[in-house]
C-alpha cells in the first residue's frame, strides 16, 4: 500500500495541475503516473523530478530506445516493480523486441549489438557498483564510439533510474492501471 495518498488529476490545482498537464503532453501519455501523483504533495519535488526526467531522459542525445533500455535495466537490477513495469511498457511501445527485454532482465551477454550491450552494462555498473568503475570500463565504452556528451548522459540516465526507483519503492507505489493493462495485453 502506498505510503502517501495520490493527488488525483481532478483534485490538482495551480502549479501541480500545470505540471500534470506538462507531464502528460511531453510524455505523450493519457494519464498522470502514480509517481507524480504521490510527489505532488511537494510541488518542489514534483517539479524537480519532472525537470530532471525531461532534461536527462526526454532530451537525451542518445537514441530514445537506448535510454529506455538503460532505465529498464536499472529498474530490473534494483527489482523496482513500479519502474520496471513502466519502463518495460515504454520499451515495448517503442518497438523493442521481447528477446531484447529478456536479455536486459536476465542475460546482458545475449544483448546485441555489442555497442548497446557495452553501454547498458556500463550504465548498470554506474547504477549498482559505481565504486568499482575502472579506466578500462570507460575505455570499453569509448571504444564503441561513445562521445563525452553521451558518456555523461549514460551516467545521468543510470542515476535517474536509481532516483526514480528509490522514490517508487520507498513510497510503495502501485503499478499504474494503464501500465498494468498494457502488460497484460
């Protein structure tokens, strides 16, 4: 059970209502995610989370499918049911195949092409074991043609994934009905 009540779209006013509209429009979704409805108790937290999501995820220079795979992998590694479900639906909606999703969840060695595998593996290490990153880890990613801008964005996406997973798990957020229905179909 969620640890704070959701502020439903019909009950939102002022800045929160405006942010809900921005989130739906910019994400291209017909609902306000539970994460945002919980964060709405603190307009600063809602606004800050939305700004980071918008700038790091929506405006990335990386291919959107790769950004989605990074967020899905981090959620999977963190065992965050809420974010894992959301990112899985995003991946499927963007055309990512089921075998790719299975590789992201269970066997990164089966992920192809090698460039994507290397980037996602690096992002996972940034999220889950960043203290053990070595020069060789960065060199392996750079050998895949990753620019400094992309390197920073990969790291930022890994951090965003951890941030969102922490909020969702700590608030005990239920998977959005829209997402649960999409996964069931």
